[in-house]
C-alpha cells in the first residue's frame, strides 16, 4: 500500500489508543499453557495478531475472534511450528517455551519480523539450557526437548522476548526458579499478571528479579490487553510534526514517560493516568540527545518517530540507537530525500532540523514506515510513502485515524 500524504495540515481532535501488539502477541502465545479457555479483550486487529492466531490454530488450538475479543482454548496437538507463518513475525519466537511445556518438544523455525538487526536467540537458548532443556540449533530452526527444571538464571541482557519465554518455561516447569536481569517492559508485567491469574506462582511482578515456582498446567482466564504505548507515541509525534492539538484517550502515559519527558515536554503537555493532551504551536530547538535503552528508558520503537521530529525541529538533536544496529540508517536516508540535514556516525545520527519537502520514500520496517508518515505530515508538499505492508502489521487503520483529526492522507 502507498500512503500519499499532503503535508502541512494541522491536526486537531481526539484519538483512542487500542491494545498493544507486543502485549497481545505474548499473551496469545501463553494461552498454549492451558487447555482451558483464555479470553483476551482489547486485542488489536492487525496483521501480526492475525498471523499469531494462524500459528495457534496450526499447533492445534481452537481460536475464535469477535471484534477485539479473542478466545483461545484446547490442547496443542503438534509442536511443529509452520515455517511459512513463523517467518512473517518476530512474535513467533514466543511459541518456543509454551509449546515445549505442553508437548515436551518443539521445532521452531527462526522467526521473521522487522529487519532491524541480527536479532539472535542465544539468550532464549542459553536460559532454556540452564533449565535443563536440550536445545539443538539447526541453523534455520531450533529443536528443544525436555522439561524445564528449577534454577537460578541471570539474563546477560534484558531481552524482552527471552524474558517472556523464560517466564513461561519457569511457570510451567518443575521446581523453583530465580530469573534475574529480566526486562521490565509493561508487556512483561501484563504477561506475569495474566499467568498469576492462570494459577502461576510468580513473586516480584514488575521487578527485574522474579521468583517462580513451576506448577505444570495452568487454567483459563480473561485478560485485557494493555494500551499500545508505541501507537500513543506515534499519534503524539504526528501532531507534533504537523502542529495542532490532540487528546489521546485509553492510553497509559506512565508507559511512555521517557518519550513524554524528552519530546512532549517541549510543548503544552498534560496527562492523567489514562489520557494525554498536547498542544503544539511551534517546533522546538531540537530534542537534546536521545539514547534508546530497555524500559523504562527511551524505547527503541519510538526512535524512528523522534528522528522524524528532530528533522523537522529548529535546532540540533543527537539520536543514538543502542538496541538494533540497522534501525537508524534507512530512515536517515529517506529523510535526506525529503531535504533533512542528517549525518550518521556509527550508532548516532546528528540531525539539524529544517523545513522538509515532499518526496518519494519507502518504509523498511513497521515503526520506520509510520515515522515516515509522521515526517510527511510536517513536510511541505506531497510525500508518497511506499509501504510493503509494514505499517498494517502494527497499526489499526493508521491513515483513517490520522485523517479523522485533520490529516490529508490517501492510500492506494
Ligand atoms: N538479543 C540478543 N539475543 C537474544 C535476544 C535478544 O542478543 O537472545 C538482542 C537483540 O539482538 C537486540 C536486543 O537484544 O539487540 C533487544 O532484543 P529483544 O529480545 O529485547 O527484542 P525482541 O523480543 O526481539 C521485542 C519487540 C520489538 C521491540 C523489542 C525491544 C515483540 C514481538 N517485539 O522484540 O518490537 O523493539 O522487544 O523492546 O515483542 C516492534 O513492535 O516494532 C518491535 C520491533
């Protein structure tokens, strides 16, 4: 799909934030840990979630969706994860521990998703091996056999996906587990909360060290997917790029506090626990030095959006990407096509903000694609963003939502 954006229109109005992709994906994978029904509400209707539902069906789960409510039940019948679907999304990696727990063995083709870096799975593998699982790396797939047994394990890096897999392995394993240096992302808190509701014994929810007593099979529950903080940050970035004012409903501002502090505080910005309001009259003199790092620091999934904003500002910004080695380069090049003044040195972009102009650009990943639309909203003239289906993997009706508050975007 192409997004044809006529820039320079002020945005004004209110937008609702929907359920978070990365929360829905990990919760859906965890439904495998029980045969009983798990009902997820606020589950976003996006391509990555559709593909995760296909993966669940492929391993034998019975899946039903009515609007934003998804019900999953039944025992998994196979632990051969189909390659043709697994390669479409990174979230397929999250099936590893749940399928292993229920089937005693699993073959997982290496997952796909955004090409933003090498994205190895060594921490997932190392953690499972520490739990006594036999893991063979076949180059393009992982074969795991065995049950996870209690151990103390410290992740060498607070990987989101590895934390999620190891929590599932421990909750459904045998014995006592202490997992330290766990990632702290809100999706992980949501996962542990849902597992506790399903009968798991987990102490330390929301902290980097978790004490977990394995309890085998869990039971059914109902859980509400948390609002998507990246969608919230993208909507806020859109109004910052174009000017105007926006009320954001159904969001959790504490989940994007680092973004709000570094970016939104340059403007009139107020929030409650579930809503945010921003008014943007003029661009700031840059955003200082933004450095991505695990939660609660500045989130890598908001880096591309802030790069676009920096390019539109009236001053200098440095943007350093510390998580994914290929996440800066492509958008720097695309923004340069729009007239941006950017130089890239290693993992840091130096951006001298100025007026941007419409151009033809292509998105290379989900957040990067959305960020190019953000830049286009603040640019003069018409920008065509060629998107190979990246944006719809994580955003519901992206163009329609922005048009509802005054943007001029056509899709073709
Ligand atoms: N890493 C390793 N070894 C591992 C696992 C990770 O070296 O075994 C490295 C990665 O290469 C990367 C860093 O650790 O440099 C962080 O990776 P992490 O495992 O935390 O990321 P992920 O689980 O693959 C999830 C989200 C991403 C988000 C990151 C960071 C899902 C499905 N994806 O990926 O979301 O950027 O956490 O917060 O949950 C997106 O939504 O657009 C997206 C890319």
